[in-house]
């Protein structure tokens, strides 16, 4: 406010609006900002920055400003009906897939579609297909011998895709891991990473995308024409629902977003979680021995494959692995109205990163936060701790395949 404006206000008795405080802007390199940290494991960087700036701060990176929010109140903002939305970022997927389904993720039909996912992708699906899943995984590892060197992340990605394809689509996936990685990473960077959309014109990407789209259109047609397959696939589950608003019927081009979204969500997250779990167990032989002992005891009591949900120590080790090495550190949202957070003003249109792993290294929540200790998730005080580990998101947009993802990992 200028001096003149201030004097005029004093004379007239009118009050000038006082601009509310914005979250502090983190000092970083000009133009590129903390790009290097975001290209690697961003979790330690965000935790250290929180220790300096508090539960709300702003970052500028490649001329894009993001507001980072931490803590339980930030997690609460992920619930339905809050002031944050996802759909603004979905226009890239809408156009690239030629499907209206991604844009419904915030619309009035979101709860119905989400319920359909949850009813299909749950622990019962794993229990019904457990023998099939384990036999397929055994095929991948049948040739392994003691002393062999294995690219763990590569194998985890290949096996994750195979299991997802059989469980959700009822048939193997005909593309290589390299081809799927190209599609997944290009779409994720173009949708959420502010990469220029010209990366979608990459001729190699366009060629693979054309073939993959053709495959998914054929998949939808095969499921639509077979009541038996419709009853056992995720696409078939959608055919039982009301079509998207504005559509008189489900179009094949809309339904291809169903298998696409499963691979987009599960390709890296589930495989990364499995890889980090294996890494932590191999570097902590005492915990690995405990996992093996538990499995052997359960195997003697079981007439078939051991149910993952019965492996309590393995479950605790998984939680501890993804606490230390979260496959997803933050989720992207957009403010659809002005609101206050931690005493700061968040404006309508602000790009917001809710750091779902924000408390994973918080000493006030987890004692000895940098140590791998699965036993912290046993005992009467463990339930609140389990609720603070969110490897697959939280709230109304928590990954609908989270239960299945944990079981596969």
C-alpha cells in the first residue's frame, strides 16, 4: 500500500485489506530450483526443508511454483469435499487416451467408480487367485540359481505387470517392460511433472502408444463380447455401472483408461515397494531370518500357499521398508478455493503437494526414525503408527489397488 493510499485511508476511515501471509519461499538455485533433488529420492530433501521452514512452504522449479503441506491436517485435505482437486491435471490423460474417464476422478461419479474398484481389487481377489499368482511368479524365478546376479527392480516390475495383467485383464501383457516404462513415465511426466507436452510427440513413444492403444481396444472388445470374462475382469466391472455423464453408453475408447490407469498406478509403486522390502531384509539378516521362520511355521500349518495376510512379521517389515523408502512421497492437487493452512494463505489455483510421507522420518512420531525396526509395528501403540505410513496415498483418492498392491509386493 502506497503512502498516499495509507493517508487517504486514514482520512476516510476506510480499511484497506491486509494481504495474508503466504508460505515462505525456499531459497534455491535460479530457474531450475531443487530440480536435482526431485529427480532422485526427494523424501530426505522435503523432510529437511520442513525442519527449517515448517509445515507449509513454497518451491519454485522451472518457473512453476508449488506449495508443500505436511502433517495430519494436510492429510485430512485429501478427503472428499476438501478444497483440493485432482482433475485440473487430468486434461493431458483425457486427450492422450481419448477417454473421458480420467476427468471423472473428481466428478459426481467418482465415488461410484471408486467403489467398483474397491469391490474388485481387494484381498478376496488375491485369495481366489493365490495359486495362479504364485505359480506365475514361480515361472519367473524358476531359472534362478544361488550366486546369480538379479536386477531386482527390473524383475519386480516384470512380475508386477504380469500379475496385474492376469488378475485385472484375464490375459498376459504382450508388451515388454521397456515399452511399458516408456508409456508410463512419459504420461506421468506430461500429466504431473510439468514436462513440455512435446515429449508426447516423440516418434518412439507415439509408435508404442499406437500399438498399446490398439491392444487395449481389442481387450475391451473381447471382454465386452464374453460374459464370462466380463464377470472376472475390472473392465467388465465397469460395464455394470452407469456410463460417464454425457455418454449414453460405455464407449470402448473410454474403457481403455481402466487398464491404462492400473499400469500407471502400479508399475513403479508396487515394484519399488517390493524392491525396497527385499533390500532392507537382505541388509538386516536378523529380520530376514524372522520372516523365514514365520513363513516356515505357517507353511507347516497350511495345506496350500500361505496367505500373505497371515505373515505378520513380513507385513511389519513391509511397512517399515516403505516408511524409510516410500514409493510415493507426495501427491499433487490444486486448490479450488482460498483457504488457510498453518497460519498461511493458500490461494485458489495454487499447485499443492501434500507430502503423505511427511511424518515417516519425524522423530516426534517414530523413535529412531532412520533405523529399520519392524517390531515398532507390534504392540498396543502400533495402530497409530501404522496409520502414519501411507505408501499408496490417503483419503478419497487413495490408490484403489492398495490392498492388492501390498499383497503382491
